[in-house]
């Protein structure tokens, strides 16, 4: 890569240090949004847009008649893990590692995608527009994040979502549905065997959740996974409970929609079932999609991701790929390798370059 990549890399590291030093828990990302907007403006990016704590911009020679690629990552973080032995907001570089909260998830993705965007920003005659969107509230799947600005961005044809995957290509991602279930009963005195015990009624449905297997299985994930994770009932030892509430965590594969899973559950259980949301959809991009092919030609591998991201809120094909390791996310003493940042920048540029040059060769 050229000296320009070296400059982009050095600037990316400095930018990430500034982001780490600025607390940005979900919903309170004003400071990091200011930093990102200022960084882009100082590098000549025109037409910068901001809504809440979301910042986005298009390449200089945007053509509304052309399709658009979305480059997206999030600059919010979780709260610091109490097991930290370092100050989570002091960016420290030691032995090739940059430590700090959000360095891995997903600050490295933010700065690497930003560098790739700047690489292509002034290029003329591209067959695609490129939109960089650095967004808020990903960690809480908030409504003031990527979902809130997609209508403002306009038509997008596909997206690259920057999350720590070790620069492996996640071509699918599980969706998430949380079900609040209520099994009814009738209160009575435990000594006289009165009433109908809501706990026993709940147990029958809980056993169904434990044993049921959805018939369609995903090649990447296997089956839909349902786990009962919370339960509450009763007020005192001698009263038969009239209600038992429990919560089910459902991880949906690319073979079902969230709505299909909820309807299946309701047909099989007797308790009342209320999904908290069906917004966090499973995602899938065809391995034959040009952006996946571009990565494959570079030797990148594909997998299905069990974790959720802003992919779940996008209604377009999307590929999740970014520097870092998902296992470090939300951990104490979070870090990113400096080499991972450089590699991320280089791979993003190479993937997009192959895609854009290939489209030009085909006359698209």
C-alpha cells in the first residue's frame, strides 16, 4: 500500500485514542460524535450530516443515479467492566496493543472504515456512491441509532458493518427476540389444595421451549435456539400462585423471520406470549454477492455470527467484517492490536477497490 495508507493508519490510531478518552456510553455519545464530525471536516469532507449523535457523509462526487454502499460502525460503548485494572478512558499503547474501552468494540471498526472512506472520497467515476455512517446506541439497539437515520440517508443497496470479526466475513447473523410469558392460575390456600398452580402450568410450556425443534435448519447456525432465562412467581409459602412470569431468549436463524417464530410459539404454548420487539432481525447476504466475492478473492473466510449488531436493523444485504476479536468485546482491559487496525484499513480498501474496479470492468 502507498504512503497515503500509512498516513490514514497513523491518523486512525490518533482518532481512536481520542475516542477512547471520551466516554460514550449508549445514549450519551455527544462527545465522540463531535470528535468524528470534526475529524471528517478537517479532512475536507463536505456535506457532513448529523442527527442526534449519528454522523454521516457521502463521497464528494455522489451521483443519485448510482447505487450506494453503506459503511457503518458504532461509536457508543457499554459501561466499563468492573474488573478493569486500567483506567478504561486512558488510551495506552503497550507492546503493539492499544488499550481502552471501545478500542475493540467497535472503535477500531469506526476508524478503519473512516480511513477507507477517505481513501475513496475524492475518486471520480466510481460505479457506486459510498456513504459513511458512524452511529449511536448500537449496544442497546436504541431507536436513536442507525435505524433513525436510514430514511435520511435514502436508498442503500448493501452495507458493510464494522464489528470485531478478525476480518472474517460474517455473511449471516442471528436475530433476537425476547419473549415475556405469563402462565395464569388461580390463587388458593396451599394446605387445602385450592386453586390452580400457575407454576405447574408454566412448567409445561417451559418444557416445550426446552425440547421443541424448529423444522427448518440453517446451514450456518443449525436450529433456532430458545432459552428460558428468567422466572418469577408467588408471594408467600402457603398461597398457590395465580401467575407465573418467565422470559425466553430466542436466537433466530436466517431460515425464519422473527414474526414466524413468534407465531409458532403462540400456536404451541398455553401461556400468554408478548415479544418485547421483533426489530432485531436475522440477516443474510448471498455468498455470490459481489462484495463477498471480493473478500473471497482476497483469501478472506466466511462464517455465521451468533451475536447481534446494527445489521439486525438494516433492510438491505449486509456484510459484517472488522478488525478485532469479538471475544474481547465488553471484557476488562479491552484492547486492539495496532496491526489489526492497519490490516482492517488495508482489507477494506482492497475489498472496495476490487468491487469498484470489477463493476467498471463490467460496464456497470
